[in-house]
């Protein structure tokens, strides 16, 4: 089973007007999504066919990938098939990327936010 994203809860009229972006990282740490106080390291174990590992092959420090306008072909088939991605950098989640997001931002190394 795939998890719902925030866009799944919007009325259909709003869904047509939104562009949903996921944010993923390869390394570093982030604040825990549950308490915003605990620093959690990005999971260092990467599935070689997972989202983070695939985008690392691009050899860039950051990327934006548009799924919305990506037609299905041999080069884009990875966004149309079940794939592991790390929610908040540490929780493994399987999803079909094209069904969850219109695009993603991928950052090679992240640092935790500072709450002010």
C-alpha cells in the first residue's frame, strides 16, 4: 500500500490547480518530522534502485526533476514503477513517484533547520 500525500486530501478542483513537490536528500541530517527537536541523520543504507541512489548518479549537488511533463519511455520508466524513497531522509517508503508528486527537489547533503 502506498501512503497518501497531502494532495490526496484536496478537492478535485484544487488538485488541477496544484503542483506537488517532494523534497529528498542523499546525506546529512534533518529535524525529526514528529517533534521538530530531535536531529535525525539521513539513512546511509541506500537501495541501489531507490530514488536517492538513482539521482546521486547524476553527479550534481542538487536537482529538480519534473514528473508532470515526463512521458513514459525507457528513460523515464523509473518514475512509473514502484520505488523506495526515504521520507524525511530516514523512513523507507515505497511509491510510484509519478503518482505521488508532480516533481521533486533532490539535495545531496542537507543540514537540520534551526527553529527560531
